[in-house]
C-alpha cells in the first residue's frame, strides 16, 4: 500500500514539473514582455508631451489604444505648474511653488470633452513645468491568475509604470 502511495506522489510531482512549471514560466515571460511594452509606450508618450509642451487628444488616444492591447490599464496624468509667489517675510524675494493639476481636470475637461472643437482639445504646458504619467494595471493577467490558483493567495501586487519629465518646449 505504501508503495502505491509513493508512486502516486511521484506521478503528481512529474506532472507539476512537466506541465505546470513551464506554463507558469511562459505566463511570467508574457507578463514581463507586456510590462516592458507598456513602459516603453509610457516613456514615448511622456517624452513627446514634454518635447511639444502639450497633450493633444490624438496623442492621448493613441497612447491609451497602444497600451490597451496588453491589458486593462488606468492612466493618471499629473501636471505640476511651476509658479513664483512672493515671500511673506520679504516681499522682495520669491519662492518657487508647484501647483498640481490632476488627470480628472486634464482628461475630462480638455481631452475627452466632446463639447469643445477638436482644435481646442489640447492641454498646454509651460517650459520647466513637470509632467507625470502613471499607468496602473486594473485587471489580472494569466500569470497572476495562474499563480493565485496554485498558491491560493489573495494578495495581488499591482504593477504600474510611473514616468515623468520636465517640459522642454512651450506650445502657444
């Protein structure tokens, strides 16, 4: 009886080694590849926006379409506008302050506002402002689902890309 039990355990270990491990490794490779592609697309989007000094509807829609091919993502945009305010202690001096504008205003009011003409669906930025894009995956991929099924873990690490840059040009 003990000999049969050992054989069943050995067969289960062989099945895991021959089938489950390679599939898990393939899914992990697909996950890494999709992350790298989203990272490159985000970098390209941030660089274009920083170089042009604006975010256009076409540029934003192309970016969202290109990353949606690799999963479901939420895009968050932040624009930190550099301004100078007088120092309360000494009005002759000025302090550098960044005023942040977030994705709800940028996307909803400018890029997705169909009431505006296409030419006005542009969000302009100034030189030396800071522009940040954060891409957060909102759905599980095969690797996370498969791993969760094997390990029985509810903790899912959300992968995201956060990239930003200094605005180099101004578009008026």
